C-alpha cells in the first residue's frame, strides 16, 4: 500500500475495550490510526499497551462535547473514517449520573456530526449504539433493526438519542453516518466495573484462596453476549458499504447471568452457590430482564457473523484472569 492510498481513521474512545481492538484491526488493514481521549497526556492507554500497539496509535486530547476542539482536531487530521465509541459506558452508573451520561453520549454525538457538516469533509462516521435502546425483548423473539426502541435507563436514553441524531444527519444532510446497535460484548480487556469481569475475577480469587465470597445483584436477567474483538470487525465493515445503513450486531443467543456465573465458577472447579451472596441493593431501578438480538441483516449484507459463542467466551474471560497466589 502506497502512502497515497493509506486510509486515516480517528477513534473517539480509543482508550476503551472496543477502541483498543478496533485500533489493532485498522492497523492490520494498513490504516493510519489516530485516537482521541479527554486528556491524552495523562491517559496510560493500558489496553493499547496490552495489545502491543501503543506506539503505533497517534493520540490526541479532545473533549468530544467541545465544538471548537473537535473542529480543530477533525479539520487537522482530515480522517477518512471516524469511529464514535466515546461516552459514559456503564448502565448502572448512568442512574446516578444521568446528566453526564446524556452529555457524553447524545450531546457529543450531535457535536461530532455538526463538525462534519460544517467542514463538509467526505468522511464516514460510525456511531456506537446499544441494545439497551430496545429495552426488554419478549421471550422467544429477538430485536432487529425494525424493532421499536423502549429505553429503560439514562444510558439507553442517551444512546437512543445519539442513534436518531445520526439517522437525522444522514437523511437531512447527506452525511455518510451509521450506527451499530451492539448487544453485550465482552473480552479480557473489559473494565472491572462490569459484572462479567467482577464475576470471573471473584471466581479466580476464591479459587486461589484470597477471598471467600462475592456479592451480586439479579442473576435471572439474560443477555446476548459476544466477543468484542469480533464486533469491531462489524464496525469496520459497516463503513465499507456503498450506502450507510444501521445494523444489529449480536450472536443471536441469550443466556442468564446465573449461567455465566455458574460457568465461570465451574472453570475453577467451584460451585457458585457456595460463594455468592445476592444483595437487592444492587438491583437496578429499572432492569431489562431479557435481551437477544437478530443479526440476520449483518450476516446477509456485511457477511459478518459472531464466531465466539457463550461457552468459548466464558473460557476466554476466565483464562485471562491472573489468580493471586
């Protein structure tokens, strides 16, 4: 690939799980990769280092809600593709920080799209939407691109607003902008504040003898869990289409948190019943009981399909945990 044909990508949220895996994928495809973070000078970018690509990603400081900062950054980099992965990412935290959640997701997406409109750049924008926008999926069904949104948390409200803002700018201003409606996706890079990481870490520590119990919330909720390293491939494929479209990205399977807990503890030859306490104070104010996605459109149009299913995903998560001895 010559310098004249090298594509340039800008990732907002490059320090996160998805940002790290996406950076690696784009570098493997010969991209020049830039990443934006609120304070790049003080950010360790640990996930990029874990994947061995920290020195290959050019990082910049930018507040995604600041029009002037984004105008200067995007105008100077002039990327071919922008990936909007930034924003407050915890559903649970959004109940205590609703304003920050709305600003960092919905407002930031609006500013990003407005900067693209103002600069009139031929850039393609990927926006990260969420399965949380759908709310509960009735048992026996799966949410697809035509399923109405029924958000049940401040996080879901913000993601729904960002999704429809993206649709509006695509239709009203002719911007190449699309959203991936991603169902839950995990990896060894997942932050410790997420329940999947909390469970596998606790199981490893109990097996090692460094703790005896772990406290969790509801275990009867079910989710469609996939592998984040595969989901970023779908993001990239979305921006390679002739016309921008929105896609549900999921495995098409749903499992309960109890199943995940049982599988994680079983990996360490433990029975979870002997070590788990349930605390009602950890229940969310408004909970999604069942969630499952229909990825048929992604299979048909993007030729993308999740390869890592539930059992293999749990194995990846448990084997990545460092057990203290």
